[in-house]
C-alpha cells in the first residue's frame, strides 16, 4: 500500500469514513476497535466539525493538527485550550482563548 497523501482529520470525519468503509467491506480487528472508540467518544457530526474547522482556521492562526485537536477535545476552560496549544511555538492571548471557547460553545 502506498500513501498518497496525509492530512489530519477530526474524529467525526474519521467516524464517517469508517462507517462508510464498514458498509463496503468487513473491517479488520483494529478498524473495528477504532470504530467503536469513535462511536463512543465522538461528540459532533462530520458536517458540524467541518464548519468548526473552517471557522477556527479563519479566525485564528493555528496548524490544521491543532484545529483538529480542538474539535476532538472540545475544550471548555481556558486551561484546556492552553494545553492544546502547549506544543505550538507561540502562546495565545486571552481574547484569542475566548474566541476559541466561543466557537467551541457554538458547536457543542
């Protein structure tokens, strides 16, 4: 198998992909476990997560990976947002954290 492209996807998008794949053919053990995990812990629907990703990307500077982590975690406090951004080379200002929390609240 050759990897043609790699991009981060949110849990809701991954769940949508896995459900579609499950309908096409039987999943192997790891895929079944992953799908069960996604069904149990995914809080948004794929279209909502795509809208949220667009809004996060257009509002603030962040890598796609960080935006996907925000969608997956749906932080509720400023400290949770700071933890998501801990690996970035910059720190967020209070107003940026409030914008992120506002977007998360809007979709969750």
